[in-house]
C-alpha cells in the first residue's frame, strides 16, 4: 500500500521539481477525485430535479420550454458522464504510473496543460498534430 503524501493546501506543481514526483501525482489525483465528485453530485441533483419536475403543464408553450430545458440538461449530464469516464481513465493512469506522459510520444505533458485539463493524454504538440490530421480527413 502506498504511503500517504503530505500536500499543503496552497501546493501547486512547479516546473523546478522532478516531474510527476509523489506530491505532483497526489495533487492531480485529488484534483481528479474532486472534479469527479462534483460531476456526480451534479448528476444526482439533475435526477432529483427531473423526478420532482414531472408536472402537468397546461400551457403548450410552457410545456415545450420545459421539455427543451430537460433535453438540454440531459445532454449536459451525458457529457458529464463521458467526462467521469475520462477522469476514471486518468486515475487509472495514475495507479499505473503513466499519468502525465503523452500517449503518442511518451514525453511529459506540460504541468500547465495538466493543471488546466488533467484528463489530457497527449502533449499539446501531439494534440495539435492529431487535430490537424483529423481536420484534413474530415475535409476530404
């Protein structure tokens, strides 16, 4: 079993420390777990609201508006569900010691990128190259 890593409340990963040291890994692990927790809580709130919100609305316009709101909320929750899956993947990469490294090149992903998007699997350069290639194939 892994030893508990002390992480000060004001800790932020820095470029001048060894890449993916225990503190950085713990920082990102906690960030991912908190994000996942927020998404799951939001989903619970949505489910409760949808269950409570089943009402008979006589006005057609109001009913249509509520249906549109519900559809939008369900799409948002579907995106959140997919995001939770990506967070789980990032947590798995942490456990396997692969977190923070580009899945294409094997190079470290910048700390700034990981802090902004901790589910990133590619370095910025590899991601941009991937998107350019995708765009070329889409435009054919």
